[in-house]
């Protein structure tokens, strides 16, 4: 029996051909894709007006046959929705929201309201299942199959890590985080990110020069967003511009030094080809160079 998901466009506009390719990719994995037509009604660089995107989100949750709500892409715009979401409505129809990047804000808010969420590839990325590179297709296929497995049941997944600061032999806590620029943009708002006690915070980003990554991390640190965290784990930072011979890990280690947080890197999570999924807020354990995430 196929698994039904509803596509939503909560952020930026997506080229129709990319949406079509993504739907075709999901269908090739046995997914029944449900789309409210038209999926988009472009307004500037956004997929639609704030009101239309909110209505689409609420309708996707209300669909009784939908097992998950899947964002077609990130970009910008998800934070505009937070204040207008009817959380009681979503709670009456609980199902995981899937996405990453700009959708980070919605994942975090879902978790805060007791709803499931999966940090994973956006729906349009399923179009890469038809790329020319067979090895790349297999990587994408695995990530989508892992995502679908998380929708069906709380599956445990392992992710490799490299330590960059002293750390206890084992760390355990809820796994949260996501896109660094998105999280920093929420500082000072009602939706501001706050790592729960003992949290293992995953951070990733794309296309940012190192000085901007340092600035956004500094903003989170000095806003107190990481005060209760137990560790920071770095995913990929695709297309981020280096400065001289300074490594990204050195910048993060120095900025996090006042908190004495252990720092890890190497997670196959982010805007690169490898973007493995994880349940937002699920229990995680770091031990022997590996992060294990379970529900």
C-alpha cells in the first residue's frame, strides 16, 4: 500500500518543472503525492501570499489520508507563517512535517507544540533520482527511503562524527537545530530558537562567507540560545567561502568557547548531496565517534 503525503510550498517559489520532477521522484518510490492545485501563486520571490500559504498548511494537515506534510523547498518565508498557525488544528491531525533550510523554523515550532517533525530533504530534491550520475542517484534514493522509513515508524539511524573540542565519553539529549542563518534570524522574535537542556544541536548552512557564519553563530551564543545545550554538531556548509587558512571548525570552536561546549563535525546533513534525515527533537546519543538518533 502506498504512503500518501501532501506537498506544501511554505517558503520561496519553485520552478514548476522542479516540482514536477520532485513529484515524479516521490512516485517512483511508491509515494502517493497529494497536491492542492495550484500549488503556488507566486508573490514576489515567495510561493504565494502569507494567507494562501497558511491555508495550504492547514488544509494539508486536515487531509485524513495524508501521512506526512512535505515542503517542496526552503528559501525564505516560513517564519512569516508562525504567528498565524492554528496549532490546535494541527494537533487534531498530527503528522510529521518534512523539510529543512528555511523550514527549520517550522520544524522547531512543531516540536515545541508537541508535533512530529523530520529534518530531511525537501520534496523537489526527489527529482535528483533521475540524474545522470548513478552514484549520486543512489545517495538520494537512500536519503528518501530513510525519510519514508521515519514517517512509518521511529527508526534509529547512525551518523559519523569527528570531535574538535574535549567531550565526555558519551553525551545524550534531544537533537534539535538546523539551518544556522534561519535560527539566527529568529533572535528577538516570539519564535526565537532556544536549545532545550542537554540538547545536541545540529547546525548547517549554504553559500555564506565565513565571517557571516561567525556573525550568526555569535548572535545565537550571545542571545543565550545555546546556554542549555550539551554539544554542537556541524553538518555540511556547502559553498561557504573560506578566509585564508582559518578552518570553519576553528571559528566555531572559538565562538563557542565561552560555553565550553563540545564541538563535532562531519554530519552528512545539509545542502549538499548528502542530506540524511532525522526526527527533530528525538533522543540522540554521541559515543565512539557516532551520533545515534532514535525516537
